[in-house]
């Protein structure tokens, strides 16, 4: 599904708005690793957290 990359070599940006949020994860070279539009609700937040976890994000090594 997603390209596995070292979590410390990735950065997550979120364009926040009232109805939805656009999320992009890039690697340390600026290459797009993942992107998604999520809803502004609990389901959207769950989708974001799931996406980050699939990329290797966890409590000890979070994606910044």
C-alpha cells in the first residue's frame, strides 16, 4: 500500500480546513511517500493515525 521508509526520515504536513484535511508525508529528500484527504471527524483522525502507523509511526519513533 505505502512505501516503507524509516519514520525518522519522513515528515507529515497537514493542510487543515473546516470540512476536510489534506495530508502529505514526504521523505528527507522531499519525495512524496503518501497523501490523502481525510474528513474533519473521528473517522478522519483514525484514518490519519492508521496511515501513519502503516508508514512505521509509533510512540517511540513518531513521524514528525
